[in-house]
């Protein structure tokens, strides 16, 4: 119990310290790309996804990661929820993690955004029963992963994914070089 | 030695260093606590906690809070410590400052955006961290759908904001 608390405190501090130091935020990454075609942060985030993919599967194969998380929902809720979240994050000037580190920096707009988030969560909880019936339960995407969906091994998917991500990263570099030339 | 710690704590870090630290920390969290990084799950517990001070009976009778009772979970501790970690980092690099936007409407815009984020993240069953940083690496179909939708949403949001800025000029 004490260990869980200590580990949580330490890991939380590491997240916050690093996010602030490197100014890592999904919303600024995509906003800067859409507005100025500035893709440095997106590349870093792509690299983060790739790194996590390899680390998670490596430690799952050694047995240190015992069980994968649960990610599911109805197609409608995933798409509509995702769209609403994306629009909101641009308005709030930061994603879920970006808003938290900006609160730590003293940005009042993000403090308001955080209060808004808590309010929005409360609103969702109030409407949960009806949303569950209409958007979450129908057309449900169960707790299913790409390897089970396509019936191929995780290693194959991770390898293909890694190659795919590397191609994107390289293509971006080439395109940027061409622009400079 | 002094100048090294000085540099580490006070100056900005290269992006790739940050990405490797975040990725390692999230993997460590997955191994030690059984779940990778996520933001809004802990915030639901925070809402339940705040709500149970104001209207305890109502919180107890709300179905959604059965899964997120008014208790302090480790995910909530991580959220709070994230803010504290960012605060320490900002103070050390002399970046901390209470910044109030010159236009007060920006605060309302932030609050409104926050409502959409909180609501959207719960409807999609995860925020950008839960789905893109943690879910897509685990190759979950739901996370790929939600993650792509978030990016499209950010595109739409940027267009709306751009139109607003242009019309106000």
C-alpha cells in the first residue's frame, strides 16, 4: 500500500517535470502542424507511441506486464467522444496532460480548463445512463486488439507497426529536406 | 558537478530525452501498478470526491460513480503529482508565473473547452493519453478509432478558432 503510494508520487512527479521541461503537448503538436506545418512535436509523439509499443510488448512477453489494459466502447461513442475531445482541447489550449502541466506553470487559462474538465466529467456522469444506451452499447468494439482482429501474432503487428512508423518519420524528413532545397 | 545539475534542472531538455523518459516512466507504471498512464480516470474520482462533499447522497445514487467511487486512487495521486512536478520544474527554470490572459474571454474559452474535453474523454472512454499514448501501443482497435477521431477533432477545432480570429480582425 505504502509502496503503491510512493511509486505513484514518484511517477507523477517524473511525468510533470518532463512534460514541463520539454513542453510536450498533443494539442500544441497538432495545432502547430495544422497552422504552420511545424511537425517536430508530432514526430516526437509518433516516436513515443512506437517506443511504448515495443516496450509494452517486450515486457508482456517476459511476463513483467501481466495483463493488458481495457480499451473498449461503441463506435459512435469513440468517434463522437474523440471529436468532442479534440475540438475542446484546441479551445482549452492543451490536451489532458498538457493542461495539467500548464496548471503547474501558473497559466490561469489552463486552471479554468481543468475546472471545465471536472465539470464536463460530472455532466457525463449525470447523463451516463442515456448515453450508455444510445452511444456506448450499440455497435460495440469489445476489448479487442489488432492481433486478435486479424488473427496474427503480436510480434508481427508490432514489427509492421514499427516499419510503418519509421517510414512516416523518414518520409517527413525527406519532404522537409525537399522544401528546404 | 554543480554546473551539470544546474543545467539538468534549469534549462530545457531536448524533445527526444523527454519522450524516452515519459515512455520509460509509463512502462514502469504498467509493470509496478498494473496500468499504463492515463489522466481522466483519476479525475473522475476527483469529481466523485468533490461531489460527495456537496451532495453525498446524489453521488452514491449515480450509476457512473459506482465504478469510480469517491476515493483517492493511485491514478488521482499521479494526476496531482504531475501538476506538482511541472510546478517544481517551472520554478527551477524560473518559468513559473501566474499568467492571466489579457482578454478575459480566453478564460471562458478555456473553461468551455475543458467541459468539452472532460465530456468527450469520458464518452470516448479515455483521453489523448489513455488512447494514444497507452492504448494504440497496446494495439487496441477502440483506441485507434478514438485516437484518430481526436486528431480530426483537433483539426476541426483549429479551423473554428482560425475563423474566429479572422472575423475578429
